[in-house]
């Protein structure tokens, strides 16, 4: 029988015990244990065939003699020594894709708020002021550029389909195509930005994407365009962004991530009326551990049905 251990911890304030509960509901044919403390983790991993958690610290790695699969509970695995896992023939998967639905909804919420100026409606409501105001326009017929067509970018594009917009995608490998009407590579990003009403950044931070949106890119965008960043703060040159917003060369910016982060209290971005900020929480979802459990359950089914540990969903090693 497969023995799964869910390590002690929380994500977005939600205890990892929810992952164990979900796994028990999905897979009655496996033994699922949840470690209630770091000390108990060491005891439970000794005969585990699969472990769920953000990290597997050295003493756990050494103790887990029967381990075949480590299901990392984060999308990024840069903190893991993947070579060490490969050396022991332990498969590693990540949590890529679990944030797609909620981050996509966060983006759509911002687009609608800014387009229809719902924030102005809330301000007038607070003043008990019944006085009409004009919306920015209609979302229908606009052009939206999504940079990064991974799970999050794809989820954003899927949710835009019902609004009658034209979509443009930017990705590392444009030859793969994508769900957007057009697809460009990163070296062609200025071409992709021409005539764009909404620029959504949903790509990871790398040597290629650091400072991706600078003075030239912001100048390419129409002055009534909106920039939305749910990727990483350093994707954008913050000084150039502030200058564009102050000079009315950009209509607005909605930022879930900033550079620097956390954003200092005296930073000028806080003072601009055309900037919308959330504190890096678009990734929050009450379904976090449920979605991680769902991925692991599907992988356990693959292995149980005669598959190998070399062809798993979200496998990174």
C-alpha cells in the first residue's frame, strides 16, 4: 500500500491537514498521515513512499528510505537540491497551475474595475453622492496582451474569451502557439504592445524577463493603456513606471507585486491616484491544499495503474 505523509505547515494561513483530508477522500486505497509537528515528521517519513511539503530538510531526506515521490507544495523548486533527489531515484513534482483560477479572477476583477471606474462609484457612495460619472469605456473590442502563457496566463485568456476582446500572447517559445489570437517571442515584445489596451504580466522572473517593461516598452503602449502585474515586481522598471503614470503616458497600473517589495510607506506609487495595489495576495485561494492533493491523487493513480515515476503530472525531476 502507498503511504503518503503530509508535512506540518500552512499556506495562506490554511493548515496542511486539509491536504491530508482531501487525499483520504480521494484515495481510500492509500494510507495518509499528517504530521502535527516537526518532530512527528521525522517519525512518519521513515516508511513513506510519497511526501507532500514545501521542502524536505536534510534529516527528513536521509530518514525517508522508501521515498519514491516528493510532491513539492510550491510552484518554484529553486530551493530544492534536485540532483540529490535524482541521485536516489526520487521523483519530484511541483504545484504549478494551482494558482491559475484565482490569479486570473484577480486580473479580470482589476480590468473590470478600471474599465467601468467602479472605484469612483465606491467613492461617491461613501460620500452619499448621487452624481453620474463616465466609465473608461467598454472592455468589448479592446486588445489585451498577456505576457507568459503558462497555467496562469492561459487561465487569464480563458476568462477573457467571453468579453469579446482581441488577445495577444508573449512567451519564450512562440512556435508552440497558444490560446491567444497572436503569439510573439520576448524579443518581439514591442511589436506585441502596439495598440494594446491592457498589458498583463504573468510570466516568471528570469534573466530574460527582468526589466522587461522599461522606458521603450512603456512608450510603445498607448497613453490610455493599463498595465497589470501579477508576475514579479522586477519585471517592470519601477522608476520608469512612476514617470509614465505621473506624465499621463499610461492611464493606470494595477500591481499585486512591486519592486521593491514590500513597498515602503513613502514610495511614490502609494500616492498616485491611477495606481491600484494589493500586497502580493492574488495567489490566495481557499482551495490551495485541495488542488495540491488533486495533483498527487492523479499521480498516485498513474503509478497504481502500472505507470512509472518518470511520467508524472507537474514532474520537475
